[in-house]
């Protein structure tokens, strides 16, 4: 199993844990489940960062999109199943609303991963400077 697949699987596990833990905690402690959104964004960013360190920013973008799609599908169902304390969370939504939410959530996750990816890119190596020309060499400088 390559490193990118492992990173995505760890990210998916983190999404599930954030969604499940956030759902239960928000219900038991009576706060809005939406407060867990920054943790999800950090998760996407971390996966993007480490994916770009290993590969490149476009692969980080792809990894984020995968995590986002998982979050808006499986994560949404987890939060409904576990009765998250979230305003407006509905078990049944129309296909248009779900599609809009899926596109937005997937896009947001991809952008967060891309930002993490940009931070994680290894800086380009600078070429070693050329030694100065020796007097009498055939290279002329003006």
C-alpha cells in the first residue's frame, strides 16, 4: 500500500472519529455540532500537507476531495445516526440540496487540503552558484 493511500485512509478514519465524537459530544453536552468544523478543516489540511510533502500539491487536492466526499456522505449519515445537536440537520433532504452540500463540502475540503499542500511542498533546491571565471579563460564578461 503506497503512502498516499495510507494518508487518505488515516484522514478517513479521522473524519469518522471527528463526526462520531462530535455528534455524541454535542448531544450530551448541548452545544452545536458545527463547532467541530474547524477540526475537519485541520484534518483536510494535515492530509494535504503530508501528501504534498510526499508527492505534490495536485495529489493533495485530490486527497482532500476524497475526504470531503466521505465527510458529506458517510459523515453526514453518522451525525444523523448519532443524533448530533446541529441546527438544520435533517435525515431526509432533497437531491438538489444534497448535491449542493456535497459539492460545497467536497470543494471546501479540497481547498483546505490544497492550502496544506502548498505549505507542505518542499522548497525548490537552489542551484549552486557558478565559480568565478579565471583570468585568461575563454569566457568573456562585459
